[in-house]
């Protein structure tokens, strides 16, 4: 997975995902959080979820495998007067210095883990960085969102062409972005792979890691899964 080439255009073409509404569905299930709880965004991308969490009183850190995405997140957050703590790491190799009261992984970040061993390793390593009584919240794409498709999205000075092929387990998305640069256009091509997961597979790995289930919520073609590290 590599979003480096389209990091600067990502927010234009993310489908207008409403992070405020997303969090409004989740936060009622996160009980007994302390004041200014520590939050980690795994796969933080351009930092939009971190921005929303900060506005809600969370003290946020973010981790992403794309340095270009982290650069975009730094610009966005620092532009809002936030001094962001950002780390460039892959999720299966997560290695942090402390623990968090709430960990988030939104916009099907977990679907980008293509190998079951990486999924299991991510959950197991993450458990060590969640405070006792803390939460892990992530979402998975429903199978319907993986359907074969071709899509063209046009924004001011930019054009995205998406072609998706899905074999029932793996989805390959070929992205071509044209961005106006004076009288010419710059072109960037990226190939993004995702994997469909049955939520029951994730729940079994979460249980093996030590998490306990709190709630599963449907949300616009996704399943939001909330688990907790026992006290």
C-alpha cells in the first residue's frame, strides 16, 4: 500500500467522509474516559480524525506508514494551532513509548492489511499500547463496497480516475490523478490493495490478543467494531 503519490489530493477525493458524525456514533460507547484522554490514530492519513478528536478534548498522536500523508497531516494540524505528535510506522510493526485510553483506525485502514499474519500481529502488538480499561475502535468495509467499479471524480484543478477489481477476497484499486500545474497537468498513478475481512475473523484475533467485545455498529457500508482491554 502506498498513498505517497496522492497524499496531497487525498482529502479532495475521500468521498466527503463525515468524521464528526462518525465519532458521534462511537463516543457514547467509550465509558469512563479520563479528562483529556490520550488517543492514538492508527493510519492517521492527513490528520482529519485527529483534528476532530482534538476539538473534542482528546490529546492525540498519529501513526501512518506514508511519510507524505504525515507531512499533509502536520500542515493541517499545525495550521489549526496544534503541535502534532506523528510517527511513521507500519501497523504490524507498531512500537510506541506509552499507552492510550482510546485507539482509532478509521476509513478501512485495517482492510489494507493483506496478510492474516499482519492482522494478527497488529492486534497483538496494539494490545500492549492500550491502557487497561481503554478502547480500540476500527471499521471494516462491507463486501458491497468492494464491487468492481470504474469511477471518475472531478474537483477544482484535479481529476481522479478509479478502477477497482475485486475477486471476493482481494480488491485492487488503480488510481490515476491529474492535477493542473499552470497550463499543463501532472499525472500520478497509484495501485492500492485491500482485503475483505469477515468481522468474525477479526473478533477471533482480537480475543486471542486479549481484547473483549463492546459493540459492533453498522455505518454507511462499514462495520465499526469497538473492543476494550480489560481492567
